[in-house]
C-alpha cells in the first residue's frame, strides 16, 4: 500500500503497471497478485485505508456531537483535516477519475460515504431546530455536500492559507444553514 501511495503522490500510479508497483514494494509480481488481482483491487485497498484514517474517524464522531452548532463546526473542520491528510493521494485519484474506472469508483464510493455522514448531520440539525425553517433537508444536504467536498477544499486551498479554510467553510455553513 505504501508503494501505491508513493506512486499516487508522484502522479505516476495511473501510468504504472502492477509489475512496477511490485518492484516499488520490493516484492515479486506473484506475491502482489496473491493479495491483489488487479490495479482496481489496489485502489480498493487505498479506499479501505481511508476508513481507518484518524481524521475521517473524527468526522464520523463529530456529526453526533450533542451541541448541533458544534457538530456542524467540528464536522467541517474534521472534513478539511481529512482532505489535508490525504491531499496528495486524493488529488491524483480525483484527477484520474475521468479516465480511470478504478479511480472513478473510489471517488464515487467516497462521495457516497461522505453523503451518508452529512445526511446524519443535517437530520441532527433539523431535530435540534437549528436549520433555517425555509430550508428543506434536501437543500441543506446539497449545501453541506458542497461545503465539505474535496473540490471545494481544493479551490479554497488555492486561495487561502490552510488554517483559514475550515473557518471560511464554517462561516458559510452558519450563514446558509442555521436559523
């Protein structure tokens, strides 16, 4: 997995072969094939590694904080923390999603996972009476998905210092979502 991450960070994974991954990992091609039958399975394993990323685990727990305002602020902050922690890998995967089915599948699974967490957050805000009354859950979810997307993070990263990204997104979330 370290070899795949290195190749992704270098922007070389999508042009590399399974043999190159094995060489980078210091194992034989046969050994690699015993664990991963294809490049798709290598990308799947990267996706699985995201599930245990401490930054992502904090996103999952912050959604359910008792204080709904804190849940919103912490979820956004922790989502940015996840993007920061995996930026080198995700930048390559998101960039390749248009041409590589393995990367596209990973991006879609990641979005679906994030969406399920954001649904929980929006419902928490609604139950607590914190969503603006005129805002449907569907629209609130669309706003939260926009504010927590990797693409939004990348746009802001190009314009703002890292320490200001979460604050900017938190301010936008409070302005657009909260009563």
